[in-house]
């Protein structure tokens, strides 16, 4: 096993709670976090919407902005925040040698064109021909390309000049787990010295909510605290728009350039369990132990409100020990591929500052005891996929 230490040196975050690592720490550690949920715009579903963002702060060229919809802008903007936080953004040599691993969905469909096809199909039987006619005349090639998931990584490369190796993972929460897992393994194996990892999710788009609704995952009605939604055993996911990117490096590489280090990362532990076996509680406890969690302390949970997954995680982690679970999705919304990188980022901020976040749910989350030198970041997928990693203090 390699003894190369993997550390986090840059954090970029965007959610309904604000933009940037500092803003999120100040808000979420204040002890008075407002959910900032909107139950009217997409009724009967509640969502956590993006704050006002000046995209030009990280995407200065108007031409780049024009060919991106919000999802692409969100990821590219947040990647810039992470690079800037790590002190790498203006270093062309470091950006050129930096690897990138992005957890991305399928982008945003052109709803107007989809509606046009459906309307026309009511009166025509040659639907194959119809689709080709409309797609070749109504859908701009640049817009079509912008919706491909790997083009999020491409836009980050173009805007921020991150031109090392590039990888893109798709597959709900598991994409974020795999992205960080591969990055940590490559750095620990000496195959990479520094990498940009993360993803973006834009829920304020009809096709994003449609896919979740068709899967029977969404909560209907007004906002409720995360851990209190599943009393009926059903799914109650409340989504949010947001993004999270991390800059990870080998400790040697980070210290050689004088970088500020937030925290060090253990090995990512993951699985793809058969949920039909009904043993999720014990599986969660076993993965946590395998990740090095001693059964007490701070846990940054990416639980999103899916009935079995959320209940199983809470029970599996809180059955033994003095566990201070913090379900951040209750105040940011569930962000699909972004969930695991976001959990790791929040864990790193708590470890760096040596203080746990106050409970986000006073009825279901215990206060933390003592200073924080490590935290467990968890992600139990709404449908499948599980991942955890220990985030520990790393002095410069």
C-alpha cells in the first residue's frame, strides 16, 4: 500500500445557501440555518433554488457563457471557485498538468424542441422522419453538444485551462463516489499529483424533476426536516440546485508549492449492494467501520430523503456510539451526482476549523462533543450505490 497522503487544498461550493467555501462554513456553522426552500415554483414539488450568481466572475467570455445552459455554467463556475481557493487558477503550468474527474448527468434538454416534437406527433404517423426534421432545423449544434455530460469537463478545460487527463462518470450518487475514489487512488499510486474533482446539478429544469418524479422519489408538498420525512416508509426527496468541486493533491505536491491544506483523505470505501436483502442498516455500519470510523464523532451525511436509503443510513450509523449526524440535504436540497463531493467538502471545512456544525435538525441530530479532528463523509444512494471516506486533520 502506498504511503502517499492525499489532501484537499481547494473547495468550491454553490447551493441555495450561497457561493464559496467560506460562505457555506459561516452559514452552516451559525446554528440558525434557513432551508430556503421554494414550494410554489414547481408545485407540488419543493426545491432549493440557486442564489443570484454573477457568472462572469469565473466565466469571463460572453461566447463561452452563450453556449452553456445553467447546468454547464454552474459546474464551470464552481470549478473556478475551487481552483481559485487552491491558489491554482492563475498558474498555467499547474492547470495544464492537472487531472480532472467530473461526476455529471445528462445535462439539460431543450424543452421547447421536445414540446414541438410531441405536438407535431399528434397529427403525423411518420414520427422517425418528424424527429429528424425538427432536430436538424430547430436544435442548434452547439446547444446539442453542450448537453453531453463530458462537455462539462470540456468547458472547464476551455475556460480554466485544466488540460491534464479528463474522466467523466455518470450514474446518480455513484458517479460522485467513483470520481473521488479514482482521484484518491491515482494520487496515492503516484499516477497523479493534483486533480480537480466534482460535479453540478440543476434541479430547476423540467426534465430533471420529471426523471425524479417518474422514479417515485420526490416529496410532494411543503418542506419538512430531512430525517422526519420518511415516517410512512415512502420516498421524500427534496432536490436542490448546486455544485461541489475539490482540488486534491499529494501532500508532497501541496507542501512544495506552499498550499493551504484543509484536510487529508482516507481510502474511499464503496459498494453496490442488493437492497432487496433488507440489510442496509448493517451494511452501512460495516462500510463505516471499513472506512475507519470508530463509531462516534461527526458524520456528514449525503442522505437525500429516499425512504429506505435515508432510514437505513440513520439507523446504521446511530445505533451505537455518540454519533453527531448532519444531514446537509435538509438545508441545501438533494443534488444527485454532487452529493458525495459536497459531503466531503463540508467534512473538510469542519475538520479544518476543528468544530462540528450545530444540528440541522434539533429533533433528530445530536450535538457534537468536543473539538473535531476527523469526520466521516457518507453517501447512500437513493436507488443504489454506497460510499464513505474518512476526512482527517492534516497540519501543514
